[in-house]
């Protein structure tokens, strides 16, 4: 064999190269086995398996079939797979790979802690993101730890810690999102400088404390940013728990070395602690232990500095004497009020329930025929229950009322008049349709009397067209009052009011005998807020009548109510208004309303009832000045136009001037309309004599007199006569006080007016 020969040759060659023998023991046996295996291999190569040709044929058929279906355009569904069940015997041996895999998975799951899904608290729609704006994120930094609040950095009076209200971070894109905080902002300042040349407290705060601004100059002041009120945007100062007020210059008076810390509060945090007076923010100063005496000295020094600044501050106002006004005194045309004005304004009587119709007019005189001034009187029913209370004015007159509210329980029967102590002074009292009640009392003539003068002003935005002019007129009146009154101490007060939801509802200046303090207060006010027509009139009346410290002594009390809108209407407010008006009459407070521009008819009606119930008069601005919005004309047949400052001064002097206790007339401040009629009267057809008179007045006329009225100097009717025959008639005013009176006669359509002096 060829293979055997080759193998033999190789073995022979290998044996020649070796020093060992060519064969080893048992070589023949081994070689025999090798040859046997080689022979079997050769035989296998020569014999083909039986299945081999069939396999080749099957492969060709499968290949050609696949090529045929691939080349077709149509597609066919794939045959569904045939599920073949393969049954195997269960083996007791475990699959090691599966065991390891499951063990690893179990261990991994044990190590992973699944975090619970947090519930969604709020949903906010995704806003479109602007690609051309930088992304801004806002956040509020937390309060720093207490130990970091103070650190000494040399001998400087400087800011130690500031709570930052807002931090802005800018990214590549997105929208700004501001995080608002309803809590207070606070700033702590510690002073450690005890050396010479140290800065003041205000200087140390300037430009360093977030949330406040400090103005420099001769009179530095500190203000909290974001707290803006009418014109007073100064913060409230509190030093060691003592409130100093928004106008205080306490920081200018305080030694910086005595300050331990300063805390700034604003918003709801401030008002929650200190009320509405803290609406502009609070600066709380904690000292290093000032004594009570030190605090009192600090108060005095701060007040002096405040007064110095007030004297220097001045607000540019228009000149006085520009506004024009008129007066409607319904006491002077009582029948007109009942017969014409009330029916015209009847719908408002039903709305507000005020209806002063049943009037009891009382004239008090002493034995010397002088008026009894400042006397408290009470109207009683037949059960001796008090119906109404009033105080006699400087002319000795008092007005009392029966059932002034519509829908109240009817009162009939006999009426009595009692003095302040409750003692009956008259048992034959009649209402005004049957004449005035003349009552003589044993009282001395009053030689000295005080005057409480208050201005209650609507300061809402609707008053913006006239408020600066009104301020000028009021200030002008204040300058002239004291110089025109003898033996009279004048005290001044004021209340400015807005409405619920405004910067403030009421702002009060209590009575002071220093006119310059009221001047300063008035100058600081301006118009703002409001906007819904009704305003906080009820709240203003409550503060004015209840909270202002009206004198308890014998004094004239006058309150000017300046407004352009009615109160908020409700049954509760109607009841409150009635109680306040009734209380004003009891205290002797005369309410004189002044209607500004855009006042409507219901406000006119309500204000005229206020005037009647408190023995006052109704006044109003007119269009004659050309200032402000439109002014409605009152429901009256005629009125005189005069300068507002002159009108206000006249009304004050009418009610505050004391009569002479000896012979003579001191009060000649006549009702303007009646005085104008006297001065403009042409040729008279009637003769009045004697004049002056002790009481008897003779009237000689060519014609029959249809009506005759006698007025006091304020224009109030005190006597009325009808259908006097032509020729000579007589009236008697002997029981009335010494004063100036006005007679008004009507014959047909012709009116004549005369001034009579009663000695």
C-alpha cells in the first residue's frame, strides 16, 4: 500500500537520525493496530451512503422553489406554525444555570428600595416656553442661623444681617416665576460703635436695609418701600414697646450706641400687631435698656423735632376764595320743606326712613330777656319717657323731634319739657305748627364759652377734583375764626374718611387748641380709593361723634360734614346713623353738611335731615366757580350764591358769637339770603316801627298781608301770622332775646323784608 510505504520511509528516516534503536518492545503489536485502522478508513471513503443522492435532490428542489416564490409580485400569507408536543422525562437533576440566575435576581430585588409615589398636590398647566427669553427662577432664602446674625467687623455701625425677600437666578430659557410671601420681611441691625464721629441711625440704614428707603438732607426720614398711603407714607415707630407714631423723628433723637436691634415689619404682620395705624409698616427698635424717664425724654425730644419739620413743611394749595356755595336753611322755609321739598324727595324718605316732620321748637330766656345758652333739655311723653334731647344754642334755641323716623311707634298725647337734671320746666309743650315754645329759666347770662370745631371730610378718589380747593378754604377759615371771636377758646379736630378696603377707613385728628396742628394734618391729606359711590359715612360719623373728645363744658360744637356720596345702604346702617344723629343732638353737636360735586338727590335729602335733627343747616357747592365737576341745584325755590370761605365763617360766627350781657347787639351775622333781600329792597309799601324796639312791632300796610314771618338772625322762623288786614297790625316779640330779627311779609306775589333790632 502506498500509505504504508510512506509511513515506513518516514520511520526509517527518523531512526537514522536517532541514536536509539528503530523499534521498541511491543512495536509489532502497535503497528498492526495502526495498519488495521488505516485500512478501515480507506474502505469508508470508497462507499457512499444510500441517502446521499436523495439529499442532494431534495436540496435542489427546495432551492428552486424558494427562488420561484421570491420572484413573484404577489405575496402570500406565512403558514401558521405547527405546535409540536415534545414530551421529555422528568429528571431529578436541577438546572444549575437557572438556579444561579434566579438567586441573583432575588438578591438584586432585595437591595433595591422602591420609593413610594408622592401624591400630586396641585396641577398647573404647562405654559409655552419662550426660546428668546432668559429663564428666571425666584426663591426665598431661609432664615440664617441665630449664631450668624451678628459679626463684628471693625468699629463701624453697619448692617449685620438682612433677610432677602427675593433672589433671581437666570438660565438659558423659560419664564420668570415669582414666589410671593405673605409673611413679614424683617431686618436686624446691631450698633456697636461707641467712638466719636459715628454715623446716625438713619445714616447707618441708608442703602443697606432691604425693604426701606432713607431720605437724606436736613430732615432725614425712613420709609418702608411698598407702603404708600394718601400722602403719609411714613412707618410707625415703636421703641421698647412704646408707640411713637408715623410722624415721629425718634430715630433722629436716639443715640445709635443705645440700639440693640431694629426689626422691620410690613403688610399683615404689622397691622395684626398694631392695627390700621401700622398700614405703612412698623419699625421696632429694641434698645440696650432705656429707663422710663429716658423714654419720656426721648418722646419730648422727638416731638420737638417733629414740630420743627411740620412748621417747615408746606403744601402748595390754590388760593382761597375761589369756590362758590349756597345755603338752604329748611327752618327758614318750614312749610316749603314739608309741602314741596319732602314730596319731591319722597322716594328717599322711604329708602332712608329719616323723616323730621313733627318739630318742637323751644326758646329759652332768663329774667333779663337774655338767651339761656348751653342748656340741656329733654322732651318727654305723657309717660315721662325721654323722646328727644338737645342743647340750646347761642341764641337760646333748641329743636326737639317727635317720631323723626318713618315706621316708628306713633306718639300722641301730652308732652313735657325737662332740664338736664330731669326736672320739669314746662308742662304745656306744643309742636311747631301751633307756634314756638317760650320758656323762662333762672339762669345767668353767659360771658365766656368754648368752641369745638370739627371738619369731617370724604377723601375718596371722587373728591379729587375739589379737595385741594376745599383744603385752601378750610385753612383760610381757620385763620379768621379766632380773630373774630371774643372770650372764646377754640379747639380744632378733623376726621378724613374713605371706604372699606382702601388704605384706611377713617383717619382722626383729635381736638387741639393749636390751629397749626390741624393745618398740618389737613395739608397732608389727599383724595384716593373709593370708586363704588357709597362711602364709609357711617364709620366716619361713629368716629366723629363717639371718638373725638368733644368738650363736656358749656361750648358750641359745630361739625362740617363734607362729602359727595351717601352711606352704604342697609337696615343696620340706617339704625346706626339714626343713633349717631340722636347722640349728636344730645351732645349739642350741630351738623352742617357741605355737598361737593356729583352729589345726588338721595344724599341731599339725607344731609338735609341731618341738619334739621341737629339744629344745623344744609350747604352745597355751586357751578359758579367753574371748579370741579357738575353740582346739582338743591330742591328749593331760591338761594344766594356766596364765596365758600365767607359762608363757612358766617355760619361759625352765627353759632359761636355770644350776645352782650349788657345792652347792645354783638351778633350781626345774618342769614345771607334775608340780608340780601333787605339790602336790595326797592320802594316799600309797608312801614315798620319802632325800630329798635323793646318788643312791640307796629306794621302799617296799604294792602292786606297774606303771610308774616319773623326770623332770627340765622334765618330760622320763630313766628308766623296769616291773613292780616290792611292798615295797622301789631306783633309782640318782647319775650324773645335781645338780638336782630327779620320780618318778611307777603301780599299777593309781592315780598318785603325788614331788619328789626330788639333791645
